């Protein structure tokens, strides 16, 4: 089954726990658990030094609020983009959170994730 064929309810059951894990492990600076559900291609393309520096130095990525709003899905090709309104516990304002999910070897994996 292509992930874009899943209903919104099915996608929410998959995506929300994955997003919660990203927020939790980003805040804790736990790199190993943060990348746990990343696709092979995403892991292979990461610059681990740059990502490690971001983890260590970014106030935003270490202070994401668990109080976020799910905004919707965008289905395209073999992936679904999940959009979130994100807040910080230390910085004023709102950011857009994005997580792209799809199947890899029969399992749902994260193909991209960002907050901007």
C-alpha cells in the first residue's frame, strides 16, 4: 500500500507519535533516539557534524513545546508531508514544523524533518 492511500485518521495514528518522539528527543539532545525512525537515505545524507552542532547550539531545537497544533497533510508521490504549528518554551513566536513520512522496506520512516 502507498502511504498516500491511508486515511487522515490512520496517518494521524502513525505521524503524531513520531512527531512527539522528534520533539522529545530534540529537547533532550538525544541524537541516537532522535534519528531512530529516519529513512536510510536521510541518515546516509546527513552531515552528522553539522547536525550535532545544531543539537548543541540551537536554543529552538532544545526548547520545543509539546503543545503544538497539527495543521494538515500534503500527499504527493509516495510520501506524506505532515505540517505542525510549533512553539518554543523559551522563545516567543511560532514556527512551522514539517515531517515527511513514507514506506521503506515495509515500515513507515521519516524522510525529512525540519522546524522553520
